[in-house]
């Protein structure tokens, strides 16, 4: 059950940073009730989207250019997951240094 007294609404990255600053780095995150999320950046850098889907259709410009190359998209997915695992390993390492 969620804590009603801590429920917050935010629209900027600054607010989000303030709201989460006190939480440990290994705090689980979900979007739309699903554990794990995708982070999408608008081309001009003025918008960040958190989503529980990969929004592959929103990458239509790149999708059409590379649509015939399934290896390209599999490689993109593999790279993204590799980077995800590297971040988790780094956070676990940092947590062990702080805690131990």
C-alpha cells in the first residue's frame, strides 16, 4: 500500500530530483505499475519521458531507415540491456563501499 502523505506530482526534472534525493540508489522503480522502465529523450533535450514500453513506433525516423535490418534493432536492445546491467553493477559496488 502506498503512503498517501508522500504522494507527489511533478513536471520537471528538478522536482523529481528533489523528491527522490533521500532514497537509496537501489530503490526499485516502476512506471504504470510495471517494474522497470524506459527513459526516452526528445531530440531537442527539452522533454524526458518515463514509460513502461520501449515506444519503438515513436522512433519512426530511425525505424524506417533501419526497418530491414533486424540485427540493428536486436543490437540496440542488447546494448541498452548491457548498459543497464553495468549501471546496476556499479551501484552495487558503490553500495558495498559505503556500507562496508
